[in-house]
C-alpha cells in the first residue's frame, strides 16, 4: 500500500468517526433535556448493544483522523506553504488533530469502563483545565487555548460564509454538500466562540474549574431556544457532512502528491 493510499485511508476512517460523534451530539442535543457534548455522545454509544465494539471502531477512526491532521500539518498536505498565513493554518490543523486524539482517548476510556462494569462521567473538561492551570504559567496557557478557540471560531465562520471547503471534494460530490457543510461549520463557529470565551474568561478570573466542554456550551445556549435548536441541527448536519467528506474528500495539491510519491 502506497503512502498516499495509507494517508487517504486514515482520513476516511477519521471522517467516519467524526460523523458518528457529531451526528450523535446533534441528535442527543435535540432529543434530551441534558447538556450533551462530544464526550456525552461517546458515553451514549457506551450504553448501546455492542457498544464496546462500536466505541473501539469510532475511537480508531478518531485516532486515524487525528494522525492524518497532525501528519498533514507537518507535511503540508494541502500545500499551505511556510509563510505566516500558511503556518497559522497548519497549526490549526495540528490543534484539530490533537483534539481528535483526545476524543479517541475518551472512547477507549469508555471501553475500559465497560470492561470494568463502570460508566464514564465526571467533569472532564473542568478537571483538565484545573490541572493545566496548576502548572507553571498554566493560566497563561489556558488563556492561549481560549484565544485559539476564538480564532478557530472565526475560521469556521469563514468556511461557512465562503464554502471554500468544497474545493476539497471531488467534482462528483452531491451539490447539497455545500449547504449541509455551511450549516455545520456555522454551528461549530458558534460553539467554538462560546467555548473560547468561557476558557479565556476562566483563565483570567483564576477559576479554571468552571471550564466546561461542548455540552456546557450547548446548555448555555438553551435560554435562546431558536439558537439552541439551530446549533443542534447544525452539529447533526456537520456529522452528515463528515460522511460526505469520508466518501469524496481528496488531496488536491498535485505538488504534495508528487512529494509523497517520491
């Protein structure tokens, strides 16, 4: 198997895993009264028949996508270049890779919980933020992470507005993918903006334990019912768009392909 084919397989498996996680997150947000986030979606899979097998497959998919993003950032698979803008985009891809590796960890942890007869839970985001804040210059790092999410929110909003993600798809991708993708990226822009603000505010106030995950963000939107429903539907559609990416995503930059084949 060539290196290019291996990379594509990692990416497609990862998009499938991402589709399951975001699709479930949106579905749970629409159908439950609780504050459901991406780790909550993994816990929901945990309760299903054959949940351990499905969690393992989803976890492997998320790991594959994380590796693909990290490797892509390092090798510049999308030909972004090494100028300031290109480096910023590649750093964002690396951050996305790390986030999906962490989601893989939560999936594998849920499998371990099943084997031990226990279930997941706990304030994972708050505990992680508190641990980070306790490190030397930890609150500064936490503030930087918050700013990073705010920057990511802008990036997601730009994608939703310009639909520039369509250049990553094969020409025979369904036309509806443009509208589905726009809705999904818009929803992620809202979630990332609120999450980034919460993290940065917690860092500046010295209250890292108050940091929540996507579930808490969605809960904070509940008071504005129309926005809450729109974001939930958007996340569900982002899961659907991830299925489209799994099928039609391609590496576009020919120079990159030639570099990988050499």
